[in-house]
C-alpha cells in the first residue's frame, strides 16, 4: 500500500494508474483491465506525498473496449500491449494480455469522456511461436505491429514478414572478442536497427550496437564491435573467447518520420527480431 515514484521529471506531469485482474488456467493466464485513474497537471515537490490511489473512488473509471484484427499472424500466438500517451507527456501503461492465437482480440482503452486533446493510445501486438510461452529460449524470434490512435475504436494490425537471417561472424579475438553481424535490409524494417551480443555466467557481459537509417544508408546493417583499445578500453569488459554468446538482431520501420518514430494518430510501427548463438 506504500510505494515511491523515483526519477520523475521536473515540471507539470500526468499520472496514469491502472488496476488489472489476472485469471489463471493451467499454464496460461488472461489479463482484464478493470479500472483507470488519470490525474493531470501534477507538479508535487520532491519527497511529498500524493493522495491515495483508490480504485473504488469517483476518480476511477471503467475502460472502454474495442476489437483488434491481427493479419498475417499465421500459426503464431499474440501478445497484446496497450499504452496511453497523455497530452502532458506521460507514457502510461494500461495492460498486457498474452497467449492467444486468435486473429481477433478485445483490447482496452480510455473512453472519450476521459480524454483531452493531444492524448493518444498506442496498441502493439507481438507474434511469437507457441513454444515461446513455455520455453524462454524461443522468445528471441518475434514480429510486432503497432498503431497510434486518439479515439478508442476497432483497429487492424498487419504483421510483417520474419526478419531476414543475419550473418554473424567473429571479426577478431584480440585484443578482445569483436563480433560482426550483417543484416540484409527489408523494406518493412528500414528505419532503426540494433544487435545485442550477450554472454551469461558469473560475470555476464553485453554489448549493444544501434543505428538509424541515416547511419546505415541504403545497404545492409553491417555492425562490428569496434576496437576501442587505443582509447583505454579495458579488455576485461569485453566478450570472452570460448564462451557461448547469444546474439539478438532487431529492426524496425514506421509510416511517419525518418530515423525517429513520430507519435501521431495513424502512424504504424513494424518490428521484427531474430536470435541465435555463436562461440568465438
């Protein structure tokens, strides 16, 4: 019943709070968004207390519902995530509902009576192999599709194709392991790219390389871990020889803006990810 919100940005902010109900059945579960509270234009002093968030009080309201149609889902199962972006700059989390293979899903949102000009919903569905819900190692390969919209209403999301297989090789092992990944460009995912190399164990290590389309240009996303030894980089921080390394490649594209997604009503976002392992 007591919590602290750390790292809140200065200035006037909105607060979005939700109450979700979870229903378990065997190894699966469903989520129902039950109540929402939105408080606007707050600027409390650091260390002060906010009024109690009481989901039984008059300020709490019932969410509205609509239907999402998922195209190109195939045999995958879908995971639905819903965010609410207020005009005051808060990205509020509404709910996540996992584990359905249906191409038609009910989702929740803020009714028009509780909205103000500039508010946006963001609905995203991710498509994963059914094995990903019971085997976490299968969760590195996925596709997602999202859309920004203002008024709550039925939405259609169309998944893109699977991400192309990247070529992951060892560029060097001295003065430390440097891996290289080359991901062919796909028109659906041509705005933002990243690759993550991870080694687990008693001393886990992770290296991430990110790039926008302005850096990549018209060719493939060709990313090699740089040699920073001349700048004083400690090889102890780097990936190690002989250790199994997980790589995760990710690419995104969207319908508005270039290099940075523009959160405006009607903007759609596509993303795809693929993973694997390599031992340098």
